[in-house]
């Protein structure tokens, strides 16, 4: 499968690297054509790994992974011709986070989410929110943390969620550890876990943790 | 120990009932003196169980449990003479939730929390936020759900958090399953779990669940 991974940060490079390792082809998208991080990443990955502008990457990918910050996601996606997005799955792994005066601020929060924003702005895409609740190394290597901890998916399109669930399976998440929260509106709940994640990160001292939903029956 | 439990809803009655069962004395506080739910509760509980206005309950309690809705917590606490709060632990188990046009709305959210609001308004109290992340029956019977799932505490006063942790121990939460998130500001993170809780409640179909934080080391 051909993937566009938008964003050359740690999240994008980590997801892209795992996709290459799994035998997929990846174009790592960036604001500029020859982003040094993207060039270095593609060189180190070898065959199957390419890079380009956000538009070039999106044109290449059959699935588009949004791995840029949640607050710039719409700007980035608007730089892509809609024809290169139409009908495609957009896997949104972002959080709408910024640091303001040393404090974390989410925007939107509670009454909207990045997942919904993308789905509204690009109604011909099929947005699936997932993976935003954990660190990127854990995204692609769930065995790093013991236990039956889970990952969430949110989205309107059932077949898109199934396809993402299959991809999560390739990453190491068996289907029973993928919780379908419901429609894209439930991305709000997943994005609002960020403050707890940051607080636990401070408490635990490293990012290798996740939550396991335990239930009586 | 003498507890004031403010609020005669399911949460207040459940917490109050468990406290009585544990041998404590409880005054269940309400807006009016002879709230039928409070009278019935006290009658059914027998010795050790009383009721009164919010002010009377608070005057009685050595520890004050806020089990009214998060959005009315300040109004309720302001109806109590400050002398009946000063120096006391206020255990805040509330969420600032309301339903608006069929949608859940938290207020405050993200930039503030009920826990902080109470601590600011009553600087001579020692506010501990806890238990707001789970259903009230699970609060007092953690074995209802399998696994080493946890409960959070947030607050400025270490000895108050220790006293609450001891109370949680009486409820059945061993100390290693009480995660101290930090100062009262971290109540924001705990309160922002509510949308995930509601989404999981819908997904699972019953409220007997909790999250277990799993970590690599």
C-alpha cells in the first residue's frame, strides 16, 4: 500500500519508518520540497521511502496520515488539491496542542475536535481518528508496554475504521484491543485525554505507558 | 470520623452509605432541611446517619465531601459559614457537567477545574480531587471491576492527600492503586476524562469499568 505521511517530526518519521519496515511505500510530506529531515529520513529508509511537498505526498498516498500538529492540520490539508484527498482515508493522529505561557492549551476542545474539523472541511475524505492517545514509539510497538492496553478509533465510515484497524493490526494491535468509540464526534473524548497523558508523563517520568480499559463484564 | 456529604443524589447517598457501613458518622447535606431523599437515607442507614442543610452538615463534618454537581459546588459551599470549612479537607468528587441541547458540556474545562475553583474560593480548606473518574458504586467497591485499575488524587496539601488515600483504602483501593497526579491544577486532567467515560459507557453499555494505567517500567 502507498501511504502519505504528512509531517516530518518524530511522529511522522516513526510512523513512516514502521510502514516501510512493513513493506509499504511512503511519501513523507513537508511544507517544502527538500526538507532536510525528510531527505535524511528517506535516505536512511532506502527503497519505498520518498518525500515531497504535502501536495506531492498526498497525491502519492492511497491513505493519508495526518502527523502534523492538530492546530495546523487544516492549513496543511488545504495546501493539497482536493482531488488528491477525495475518497481517501485520512488517519488523523494529531492533538490540537500549543504551549501558551508555559501552559498546555488545546484548541479546539470539548465542543469540537481536529478529527471533526478535517471531516467537515473535506467531506469527501473518510477521517479516522486514532493513535493520538499514546507516544509514537508505542503506536508502532504496543508490546513495549505490558498488558492488554488499548487504542481508540473514531470515524463515520465503518470500512475506513476497519481498514485502519487492519493497519493497527500490522503495527501489533490485535482487533480486540482496538476500541471503536463511534462517530468522528468521539474524537473529542480521545483528544481530551491529552492533559491526563501529560500529567501521567510527568508522574511516571517516561512516555512508555497507556491505559487499559477494565470492565466488569 | 465525622463526614459531611453534600448532595443527596446517587453519588452522595452511595458514599454516605459506605461511610456508615465503615463505622463513620455522616451528615447528608441538602439545600433544604428535610429533603425527603436525605430523610429516607438517614432512616434506612440507622445509627450514625443524619441529615441537615449544607451548612449543618458541614458544621458536623471533620471532612467535607462535595457530591453535588460541579457546576453548583461553589454556590453550595458559599451557603456554608466559612468557619465550618476552614482547615478542613474538602474531598471533591464532582464533574462540571451539564446537558445543553442534548450534548454534554463541561464548564469549566481545560483552563480551570472545579477542584481549583473550590480551592481558590476557600483558601483555608484543603481540597483533594478524587473519584470523579468512575461510577459511584465502583468508588466504594473497586473489586466490582477486575484488574489493578486505579484512582487519581490531586491537591496542594500532601497530608490531606494522604488522609484521602487512607479513606480510599477503607473503600478498597490499596495505596499502590491511588495515583497522585500532583497539585490541584491536575484536577483539570481528571475532569477532562469525563467525555471518554461517557463514550465508553455508551460503548460498553454499563458503568462498571475503569482504566488501568499500564507502564513499561
